[in-house]
């Protein structure tokens, strides 16, 4: 069964990556896992502090749409989120 679980056959660090592209890769791999529903339910119950669990990203114990990188958000991300326009 372990051979069917992406988190057991790939680098475990992928599920706790800092880079958005790696996090998205982990989420994609999760979608093929036969235990995705149970994994997500367990992570929600435990309030996992971070990582990809059941195809979802957890930050501070809550599911977020996507993991934001370190540092300040890009100006384009701020504008897309309805933030104040950048000063000229």
C-alpha cells in the first residue's frame, strides 16, 4: 500500500516546502492518493500547524487557498487582492 501513497514515495520535505511551486506539486500528488479524504480529515481534527495534508495547504492550523512566500507580497498580488494601488 505504501507504494500508492505519494507522501511515502516522494521526498517528505515536499509536503513542507517553502516555495509555492513545490507546495503545488505536493497538492497535485495528493490528488492521486487513495487516502486523501482521511488524511485531510485527520489534519483538520489535529489542526496541523503547517504543510500539505489531504491536498490542502495548512498554515497555523487552518486551510489556506495557497501558501504565500516569505517577505512582502508582490505588488501584483496586493492589487489583485483589492489592496491599495501602488504609489507612482
